[in-house]
C-alpha cells in the first residue's frame, strides 16, 4: 500500500501561525479536479478561503460549535459542493464524485506536508445562502487545511482524541464473498 494512504489522518491540531500558499492550495485543488466521476461529469465544486479573509470567516460561521474549537487555526477552510445537473440532466452519483475529489485532495495535502480534516459538521443551508449558490448546487462537506500544530492548543477532550492510536477494521470484517458475513480474508 502507498505510504500516503497510511499517513493520511484527520488531525485537529493546526498551527495558527502557519500558512498555505496559493500554489499549495492550487495543487491540492488540482488533485481534486483530476478525480474520477460518473460519466466524467466532474460535479465537485469548492468555496475556499485563506485565514484572515471574509470567505474563511463566512465558512467558519457555518461550522458547528465543536468544529469551531479547533478549525479557527486552519490556514484554509473549504466547502465541497456538488453540481447536481448539467446539459444532460440530473448527474448521477454526485456524492461519489465529490468524495473521490476530497480524498485526492487529502492525499495531495499529505504529499505536500500539509494536514487536512474533513467535516460534516456545518450548516449546509447557511452555506448555500451565504455563498449565493445556485439551486442545483449542494454543499456536502467542509475541509480544514493547514500545517500540524501543537496538540496542547486543543481542549483536553480533543487532545486525547488527537493522540489515540489510529484503528481500522480488518479486511476480515469488511470484505465478504459468497454471502454477506462470509469473510474473503481470514
């Protein structure tokens, strides 16, 4: 397995002093642009703002209280959206397309020495209104992007989560053959 995949995780300890350059942000977003999508529909769209900009602040205001406790230190906040229609009509599997784009972006961030944390905890309706999104656009996920910071800057409950061992279910519990529950791998 490629080391980028195993090194990717979702830290919350961002450095409030660090920056992400425009070139680095462009590289991360380019990785998202090259993600596969249903029928090459490319439904992924993004709102992005560097810390200290009105866009960053507007995205931050849509975040849930829990995400606000740490995301304020990120260098960039993004909202990943999907375009749901094109000239052919409704675009199928838009969530799949955005998910692949976000994963490409997270892996590209690792390659650049950055960290990325995706969040479902934000007010999608507020984001839709705030950024005057068209009716056929749906915001689905937010992302914080930056450089790793000091874990001690986090609230105590998040410090413990940040430092716990990463665990993944074994393939024996997630890959089946023949019938559901019959493991492909023992």
